[in-house]
């Protein structure tokens, strides 16, 4: 074969193998490089790649060598090219000391090298794009990688039956606190690896940001995947072989046959929604998407939309639920509870407060309530009525407001309400930061003579620290602690109730028990020396006029219940 013909054959083979980087066959390519080198008497060929000229100056690039027979003694040819994307590529050919090359051969080699370089440049740029475009700053595949995967699988018609998932790691803030930021990063990475293994080759896991991940997996991976969701021990410190338990809440959409995907957003909507529902339910919850969720979301949107108008039109009313002295039946206080008078019916707080708590809207409602309560107290004082302390609920969302205490006092003082007539109810917190803020606010209020109550004590993860470290005036025992009539004396609820009440008394806290509905429960309070009850046994939350009438009669008859043997 003539030299010219041989060169043309190499050129043709090279163009063929490097034609489409997506279908690149490395084995054929390396074989071809070897053939070329052997044929021309080349001992070694290498390529340096730099993303741009400044990377070249700093020698921050990558290096490839596909052929080296160990006899590279001199450089016989070197070319440097700059690609359209400003990447710099330098190719060098080496040969033995004695080797000789004609000008024609050098020209031919130069041309072959240029074909190789344009290929390397395209491939490298694709890799760079892959690295920078489809992974996030910590190396996790990102949303773009997920969207691309969905689009590819959809085009192949392989999405039906797959599970699309959004997952949210449980309590990752706590993991951060517990093991420190660096180790927490490792925990997250190792958990991600476990999720990836469960999902398998025929799926993808990407990070949305923070501790949120999204995945697509085939039905056969479901069981393994659910195991990882419900919780597995994750190692994070190789030396001491320490492990921490990690689990996730997840929203899942099983892609049905009828599903038509226009964009990846069609799936994201569904898994984001079901994940939000999962997060609100019990730990470890896995929630499958269904169409009623969409209706719920529509309702939420309507609430958020109508809230501002409702506030302006004063559609929110303050209802007062009396707090009663269990011995005398006298009203010693009341809790202000919100009702929304919307389109002719009364909406209970559970139907709108959790929605308003999704953003800071709840804070405006709480201040509206405080303002209306102070206005009522002022009016009662002005007409010489008997006034009792009124408690107002404040959402935890307020705790981020560093000036919360001043804001509260501005409202109280605007109506010249003596501070002792106002009580603020706050619920327990879940994080250290909130705990610190809570302590600051309660301490501040107390110094100014405003009472502070810990609400729903016992319902969440109440810690004893909460009542030891924070100077509360009042502890409101949640109704979940109050035994029902048919519970035995030695039931866990009964034992805990007695001790919680005793603890509050011994610590000098005023103790209010919520949810008292029966005479027997009232008697239980009496026998345990708990003085104040709030509940349907006396009254439901009352509209202001009714509450005022109640205040005139001053209270209730309180029958004494004696246990029948
Ligand atoms: P909460 O602060 O613990 O209020 C006590 C809730 O228990 C009230 O529900 C009250 O009606 C109910 N309750 C009282 N006695 C009994 C009883 O004997 N049996 C039963 N089953 N329930 C009883 P409501 O008014 O539906 O309020 C629910 C929750 O909504 C409140 O719980 C509070 O967390 C929240 N909320 C109400 N108004 C406001 C507000 O203005 N601001 C904020 N941030 N939250 C509010
Ligand atoms: Mg309350
Ligand atoms: Mg409560």
C-alpha cells in the first residue's frame, strides 16, 4: 500500500471513529492510534487539555496518553490549537533518537493530529459541561440532570410504571447540630449513595438543594428504596465507625399509562405536593400523590388569596374561651381564639392557620388578634366591667422577629392596657435557635409584666429544659395528657398527667388543663390540685357578646363528683 493511500485510509478510519462522540468506541479508537503510531514509527503521543489560556498558564489542565512504547526520545512534532470555546489543546508526538521523518509524513501526521484534537476538544467540553451543567457545587447530579433523564426516558416511552419521588431528609438540621457540618456533609453523601444503590442503574437520584432530593426508579427497586426511606444507619466517621440513623419523608407519583409529559414540571408539581403532605404527617411518612391533593392545594391558594381582603374587611372574629377556677367555678381568664367569618359560614382555625403558617401571613393575623383583644379589654375597662387576663396565641413563626417584644408592647400600650391583663401563648420549639429566641422573648415579656404561657405542653417533643430554662408563668397541659373517663387509674396517661401537674405546681407555675369535657375530668383536676380548667365542659369558645354575658354571671356552678365504688 502506497504511503498516500495508507494515510487516506487512516484518515477515513479516524473520521469514522470520532464522528459521533455519543457513540464513541474507545477500543476501536485505541487500536487505530496504535496502528498509526506503529506505521509511522511514533513512540509516544500525548495531549494536554486546558479549559482556557489562563488555565494553561497555571498548568491546570488534564493530560492523556493513548500510546507509549517506552522509547520516546525526541519530540518530532507538536501543535497547539485553541478551540471555538477557547479551550487550549496541545498534542506532542515523540520518536526514537534515530527515527527520521519526511516533510510529507510530518504533514500527514499533523492532519491526523488535528482530527484527533478536534474530537478531544468536543468530548472534553462535553465532559466539562456535564460536570458543570449537570452537577451541583457538591458534586450531586442536579435538577437539570433529572429533567434530562425524564425527557430521555419519556421519549423512549419508558416512564410508565416508574416511581417519581421527591424526598426530604428528616431532621437534617439536627444531624448538623449533632455531628457538625463537615460530618453532616458526609452523612448526606453516604445516604445519597445508599439511595442511588437502591434505585439502581435504571433510575436517577438528583439533589434539588439543601436536604431535598428527587428520584425516578423502576417498580422493581421499590422495596429496597422504601427501606432506605424508612431509615438506615449511615456511617460518617471511618476511624471510629460512628453511624447515625437517617430517614426521609417522601412524596411519590406512580407514572400512569395515561400520563402525558409536556415538561418535567408536570411531574415535579405532583411530587412536590405529595412530599409537602408527607412532611406534615408522621415521621417516615411516604405519601402517594392523588388528585384530592390538588384540590387541597387549590383551597390553600384561595385562603392565601382571600386572607388579605378578609383582614381588611375584619372578617376574622375573636372568640373567647373561659378558663375556670375548678373549685369556685369562677372565670379567671380566657383564651382568644380566631374564627373566620367567610361567605356566611364560620371557618375553624384548623382550616386556615396551618395554611397561613406556610408563609409569614400568620404573623399579621396574630397581631390583628392582639389588637382586637386589647381593644376589647380597653372597652371593658372603660365601662367598668370585670376584666380577666386574656391569652393570645402567637405562632412560632414570630420568633425570627428580633423586635417581637417591642411590637407586642406597642400594641398593648397603644390601648393603655395594664400589662397583667395580657398573656401570650407560645408553643414549644424544635431547634436550638428557636429555643434561644423563645427564651429571649419570654424573659423580656415577663420583665414587662406580660404573662407568658407554654401552650400544648406534651403534644410535641416537650423537653424538661423548656420549662427549666425559660421563665414561663403558665403551663398549659395539652388535652392529649388528660385521661378520658374510661381510663384506669394506673394508665400511663393518668400517671403522666398527675406528675406533669405536680411538676408545674412545684415549680410555681400556674397550671391550666385544656380540653376538660367531663365532670370526672374536672374532679381529676381537683384531686391533683390543679386549679384551672379550660374546656367544653364549661364552654366552647364564645363570641364576644356571649363571653361578656358570661362574665356578668361570673362563672359556673361546679358540681363535686365523688367516685362511685
Ligand atoms: P390551642 O391554642 O391549643 O387552643 C385550644 C383549642 O382547643 C381550641 O381549638 C379550642 O376550641 C379547643 N378546645 C377547647 N376545649 C376543648 C375541649 O374540651 N375539647 C376539645 N376537643 N377541644 C377543646 P380551636 O379554637 O379550633 O383552635 C385550634 C388551634 O388553632 C389553637 O389551639 C391554636 O393553636 C390555633 N389558633 C387559634 N386561634 C389562633 C390565633 O389567633 N393565632 C394562632 N397563631 N393560632 C391560633
Ligand atoms: Mg392556645
Ligand atoms: Mg393549646
